[in-house]
């Protein structure tokens, strides 16, 4: 009996340790102030400039096909360096395409650095031989941000949510897509996410200029890379992965590279280059969260709110999820007053792919409406994962930030502010296409009457589940 009591007591103590360690450090939300970068972004909103013959040219990547093709193009044309940061990589066809091009680039001497969120390395990349086949190349370094420690539960929720690629100090790709089939290509068309990125090309023939988009992104990457929580992985084989497996994987990736060059040969011509689709843009500002792994000040959220507050005519927020703390609601409410509309488009509960966020939205949608935003619910064929906003006719913001508490307080996040009427017009058109597949939610928390858009239906069992989880998840909603 004594042994049994000791065992029970031990289990209870361990459970308390993990509950406290995994939850308490993230329960309390600090406030923030607008950052210096945020102030620059606000000045762009207030005083847009005329610009001619800009060295920076950009385009939006709206489809999963364009997103994969652009990656293959810019990796294939790399001559000196590639930096790839992503929240999640999962083995699959699109990841194989990307890694086959990365391996080929490394073998022709391009220096490659890859950084992935630690939880994703642990749960999805694991010990797949593809990552050793590329990572063990002398020109490649794969790093992980905050690989969770099973004995330290406070390490489980500090995530790196950044997604960007830098090639040769000349090309920058930033947005919300992760590196697997749900986001890239059309290998899994039945289970695909809508998303959004931008690709920027710096046409400066001389040295990259300080303060450009690429210079800002590289400085941020160097800051992340130097963190104590960032470690090198996939350089040494574990005993259960053989050299023969890795060599076979290298051969397979090389064969796949040759297939890509044949299947998509039009991509690797001047006529098929992404450069043909870019338009001139003006000033750019990188907005970021703090980079520590515990609760963060919501600096990026405050920066975005300040920009919205500086609008002359309108602002439009496109976010997959909307989960607000009291302070977040207060900040948004403060800038939604007056006759200058702030629209927000989110996934309907039936379309959304995040059970926790959808559950919270079901319970708290009325609170979102009370901020004064004009709320639209997307009813499309797939879930939307894009994170962007435009302000007036001249300012676009695209990146990894969701309007939820996880992006505000827990994750590293990046959002780029881009000045340019033609570029912003691209974004507005893309968002408008999605609004045409959306239904407005009125101030009375009811759907606006209309006959143009069919409402996506939530299966009855899922609807019942969400009513239960919407209550259960309230005790941990600060992690959503």
C-alpha cells in the first residue's frame, strides 16, 4: 500500500510540474509600445511617396502552383547563398522537389542555411533520410529553433512561425506557406490550403543597399541564428539511419531534379521568369515579434494596429483566425471608430482547419463584432491560411502573423510592409476575389441576407464537438 501511495503521489507531482511548467509561463500577457520599425511603417501610411525606377520589384504569389514554381526557380538560379526559414517541413512530393533543387545547388557550391521550428523537426521531419542527404552536404547547415525538451515543459510552446527565403542578396520570398503538400503545388488538390506570399527582386546591379527589404530580412535572420535555443541538426547519422539509405536518397533527389528540369522547362527560361511578373515598389519595413521562447510583448500586433489607426480611407485585415485577448480587443476597438471602415475576413467555422481557433470563434464572435470591424466569413472550397492587410491604396502588409493570441504573444513572427499602388492593387484584387466567396456577419451577430454565396456546411457531429470544445478550450485559450 505504501508503494502504491508513493507511486500515486509521484504521478500527481509530475503532472502538476508539467501543467504548471507548460501553461503558467504563458498565461499572463504584457502590453507593448509601437516599435521604431512600426513608427516608420506608420509614416508610410501617413505620407506615401512617389517613386520611380525603384530597384525593388515585387509580385504576389497567390496560388500553390506559383508558390512551388517560384521556389524551384529562385533556388535553381542561386549562385552564392540560400537562406530558407520555415515553420514546418513534412516529407512529401513538394518537399522532395524543393530539396532536390537544394541538393543540386549545394553540389554546385551554393552555401545553404535552413532553419525550422523545433517542434516541427521533432514531430514531422524526424529522421527522414532526405534531410540527412541534404543536411550532411558540406555546403548545407540545417538548424532548429527551440527543439522541445521533454523535461522542460516551458519549451513546448515557444515556436518559430517565420517563413521566408533569401537568395543571393537579390531575391526575397515571404509569406504564410509552410514547406509541404498542403501549401505547395497540386500534389494533394483535395486537401489544399489557400495562402499568400510575395516575391521581391532587388535589381540593384551593385551592392545591396542598407535598409532594403533583403538587408532587413538578413539582419533578422542573423539575430535568430545567434540565439542559444538554435542548434545544428542533420549533420551526423543516428545509428538507425544507414549511409546506404542516405546515398540512395541522394540518387533519388538527383533524379528528381532532372525530372523537374524536363517537366517544367518553361520555368527556367527568361520568358518564364518571375521577374516578368514583378512591379516596382517603394519603401519596405520589416515588422517582427521578440525572439525569446517564453511570453512575448505583442510588439508586432501594436505596430499593425498603429498602421490601421493611421489610415486615411480604409483598412482590410485578411487572417485565417481571430482570437483576441482583452488588450488586443481594446487596441483594435480604439482604431475602428469613425467612418473609415476596417474590414476583417476570416475562415467560416465550416471551412477553417484549426479546431481550437474555430471553437473559440464560435463562442466569441460577438466580441469581435463589438470592436467595430466589418466581419466577413470565407466560405470557399478550402481553408484560407493567408495573413495580410492593405491600408488605403498604397500600403500592403504580408507575412506570417495571424490575428490571434499565439501570434501576438507566443511565436516569432514576420510581416513586411510594402509601399506601392500597383502592388497594393494586386493584393486588393486577390482579397476581393475571396470576399466574393464570403458572407458578411452583421452587428447583430447574424449572417447578412444574400443569395450569391452558398454557406459552407459544418457536419452535425463536428458542430456538436465544437460546442463542447468551445467551452473546454477557454482554460487554455491563451495558447490559441
